[in-house]
């Protein structure tokens, strides 16, 4: 089972593929969006960088953008904080000045929820839950709804607060549950790399979720991440993005 970020796939295939392609065909010079990120001119060309508002930075979900893509884009709010954006919108009488912040998965409503959305589109299958030694602990109704690191929904009774999904095998319909220590790993195997320039080997800062903190790591010659300190496993399908200071130098997908 994979746990991709839907915002990244939307950006990859719709906003910055179909939309930009359409804009080029129509003769537009630029496409402007409201993403909190910056486009920086460097000696090696245009590069994506973190936005001024660290709490709203969206560079993680834009890591796949190439220099050619960036040449067609403009991020007007990237140099502003969210409060500054709201103040500007208020002065101009825009209704969006008081609009609540959008949620990551904009196409799933609060009333519908993730489980309902996926069950309407996927065949869900029951699965066995075992511990790291293979001892049976119980079962769940839908293995497709479980991801690495998940704690709730494993039907483990009183042990649930201390037990996590440490391995999910959709094909064999089996979930391995373990402790927080069992969830730790020193490395992340990666595929489908996207580089801002040429492949990089060396120390980097790494981000593994849209709003997660970055962590120090080393990018190996094989293009994998080796953490400075062991961290929780990254779910297959999750995006892993590499930074040097505020510049995005590349990203890849966990396998």
C-alpha cells in the first residue's frame, strides 16, 4: 500500500502540467498562484525556495517543479506572511480576507471523511494484525486504510496507545504492529528522483510531510536518505524533499 500526498499529485498533473500547458498554448506569459513559496534566481537558474511564512510554506508540495516550469510561474504571496496577505486582501475589500485556511485534501469533506471517500472508490479488504514476531493480535476491516505509523483503527484494545503499524502488506493482507522503537529506521529508500540541478550527494535537510519539521540527513550516492539520528519510518509513496538552507534541491518517493 502506498501513501501518496494528493496535493503533490494534483500539482504534478493538474495545476502545473495541464494548467501551465494550457496557458502556454493560449499565449500567456505567466501563471500566478497563491502558493507560499519563492522563486529565486541563482547562478544555475531559477530555483524553488521556502516561502517567507514558515508556518504556511508550501515548497514541499511543489518540489517537482523544474526550472522550465518556474519560468512560467509567479508566486505573489511567497514573500509575505499569511497575516500580511489577509491585511492586503482586507484593504482591497476581498471576501477572501476572512476566509478560513484551506485544508490539505480539499476534495474530501468533513462529513464524508477519508474512509468514506476511499471506500466509494476502492475495494476494501480485511487483514490480520500480527506483532513483530508474527503472533496474531487481531484483525481489521480495511487494510487499504492503514498506513505506516498509524495508531488508531488497529482494533488492539488497551494496547492501542502504545502500538503502531510498522509494516503494511496490502497484497498479503497483513499489518505488523509494534512499539515506537520498532517504528524507527536509520534510512529511507527512494525512487523517482526529481533534481533542481544535478544529483546531489552530501548533508541535507529533509522534510517528509507538508507541515512536518525538517531533519538532518545525508544523501547517499544511491540517492537514498541516511538520517543523522534514527527516525520513524516513512510510508511508501510518501514524498521526501531535500533542502540546502531554504532552497529545494530535489525530492523523491519513499519505497
